[in-house]
C-alpha cells in the first residue's frame, strides 16, 4: 500500500456513526466547484465509501471521520 499526500480543506469532523446519522446531510456545505471532490477519512487514513464503513469504523474504533474538500490544480495555482 502506498501512502500519498494531497492538499485539502477540512470541512468538518464526525466523532461517531450516530453523528453521521444525525448531522448528514444537513451539515454538508455547498459545493464551490462543479467537479469538487470530498474525501471522508478515518483515523487510520482509510476512506469511508458507504454506510457499512461507518458501522465497521464504530466496531473497530477508527473514528473520528474527517471530511475534506480536495484542492484542484487550478485552485492551488490560480
């Protein structure tokens, strides 16, 4: 497995699966670019892709889930 580094803006943090249930989608900010990408990452650097990941993260104690807006090349150099 290769580790990578990306530039991103922290949008918010979820401390538990229950916070995900209670706060999303209300907490989601407006997108500022059409092709904008967000990445949801646990404390081990693994990515959340679906509801099952939130359940497993709770079982494995890998919260918090940090949600980032990835920086694009044009935005970083514009």
